[in-house]
């Protein structure tokens, strides 16, 4: 599958287990840029980035129509983004999972934290099903997240999140990627908040993170059991 440098921004929704403390590891690998804070960008403009997405082998005909319309309109609409995630959810349900609620971080959707109660085989099947369904909305999801949370198209995750926080007025204008890197490095997942300007569970903070490919699920988040029960949220035990 060829996507060039754009592959680094195929943003993977956080899929986590509830067995350990702190911020959880994603079940799918996140694409974390190796170059930090040097201003490198994925494209010269959002239109150029949309053109990249249009060339991705996995971009569906349905997505291409949406992206072409986004170029004409100057942006990808919230309704198209929400429809994409509704389609993803329907795809998962069609593959045998009970109805569930998506995680919503300040308007950014992802899979919720999971209480995994199945077998190893069921977990492997879940990952395959997730990849199958997400591949059908990847282009729309990536473009919308870039549009609302990284319009400057930064390749570095910390730079993109810090820029998002500045634009959301959650941090001072002089807050940098290095500030975020330092503070996040002090986040030990023990319930203490190492951030100076916001709680780590603040929806704005989490929205900026998730939209830029950074897992934002914690052990004390409400989780979903897709293998036993009805798939509804329940508190961690």
C-alpha cells in the first residue's frame, strides 16, 4: 500500500484494554513522526493534502466524492465526518458486535476504551474487523482531523497538538511543542495532573490529542464490553 509521507497521518482510533493503570497502549500501532518540532509539513495546503488522500489505494469511491466536494466547498463538513463514523459503527455491528457508543472527544470520534473479555482469537478477529471497517473511512477521518486540529499540516505530533491547544485558547500563545513534550513525559498515569494549564482529561486537550494520532484513553475511563453483555458502557471494575 503506497501512501508516501501521508501514511504517517492515517490516524488510528484508540483501542485500549482496561487491565493496567495510566494511559493505555493502543491496540493498533500509532504513527508517530520521528522529526520533532522543526516545522515540517505533510503538504503545502489542505487542497494538496486532499489530493494525496484521493490518490491513496484504500480511498473508496464514496470517499472520493466527499473529498472532491470538500475541495469545492473549502472544507469537509461536520455532517460528512459524522456520517463516516456512523458508517464505521454500522460496519462493526454488521460484523457481529453489539451496538455501542463511540468515544467523542470535543467532536472527534474514536472507538471507546474496551473491557476485553474475549479470547485471543476473538481479539485478533476484533483487530481485523476494526481495520476492515476503518479502512473505509480513513481518508475522510484523516482529512477532517487535519482540518480541525492540524490546519498547519505539521508532521510532528507534539507540534500539531501544541498548535491545536493554542488555537483553542487552552494554553498561552507561547506554549510550545517542547512544553507539551516535557509535561506529557511527567504524566505517570497515577491520577496526578502534570499539566500546568489543563486537566489531562479535559475534552479540548483530549480532542487535540486524538485528532493528531495520540491515544487519550485512561484506565479509569468508562469502557465498553463488546464480547459479553450488550456492548453498553460500564465502569471499570
